[in-house]
C-alpha cells in the first residue's frame, strides 16, 4: 500500500491547514486549466473554418487550371474541348462557394488571434496558480503525512523491539552458560546494541532522551536488565518443573 493510499484511507475528518490550502489551490488550478482547454477547443473549431476556406480556394485553383487547360487546347486544336461548359460551371460553383468562405475565414482568423492572446494569458495565470501547489505538497509530505504514520511506525517498532529483546535475552542466557561452563559456543549476544531503527528528522518520531548522558545511563540500565532477564531464564530452566 502506498503512503498516499494509506493517507486517503485514514484521512482525518478535519483537514489540516496544509491540506485545506492544497485542495483549494488544486481546485483553482484545475478550473483555470479547464478554462484554457475549453478555449483551445474553440480555437480548433476556428481552424476547421480556416481549413475549409483553404480547401475551397484550392478547389477553385484546380478547376481554374482545368479550364485554362481546356482553353489552351482549343487554341491549339482549333476546336473547343467537348466538356468546356461543364468545366466552367464547376469553376463558377467553386468560386461562389469559396467567396462564401472568405468572410468566415477572415472572422475566424480575427477570433483565433484574440483567443490565442486569451489562451496565453490563461497559461500565465495557470502557471501562477500552480507555483504554490508543489510547496504545499512538500508541506503535506514533510509534516502531515509523517504525523499520520507515527502511530503505525511506533507500533511496528515496539513489536520489533519486543521480539528483538526476547531473542537476545535467550542469546545472552546461552552466552552466560557458555562462559560459566567453559564452552566455546557463543551467540554474540553483545550485538544486542546493534539494532538501529532509522527514522525521519521529525520530532514526532523521536524516541528516548535527547541528552547524551541520559542516553548512556538508559543503555547501561537496559544492559543490566537484559543480564537479569537472561539469568532468570537460566534459573527457570534449571529449577522449574520438568
């Protein structure tokens, strides 16, 4: 499960200030982006008008070239091409259609330039709205999401430390007996202190004292307690019911 999935499943009923600001910023940014995309769609419609006008003009040019070819053939051959009238009618129809597209294309061009300027301004506003979003996302990851996971982290750490303590209590008991009996089979129970749980730089994850001298005293007391627990295990095994 990803951190974000865990956050969504265990989201607090009341969002933190960071989350509230992030949600508001995302909504504003999304709304502005949708506004720009709608404008781009309108610009696409205008471009279709321009392409239609260009296609009509290209058709006129092709038909005019066809008529000119027929006229040239008439001059060379001395007899008119049999389909000249059809060619001229087709050219006239195409010219009329093209003429109808001319004002539409001009209007579309004017509107396209205006929309392009608006789209540029919307892009600027969109970028301006996006600027704080990443900073707010950092604030959420830096603080809120870490706080959400503190309880889960501590619970898992305590379970790990509890199992680790039981394992090394048994290992310490084995090492005590090995030393007492002169048996050279040890379980390196001195490695008990090597357990290190890495934690992020966040006060909520801090465990134990921050004072170095207090830490030394706590570690000494912990070692003495481990020795006592190991000796008790030995005593229970040797004197307990069989």
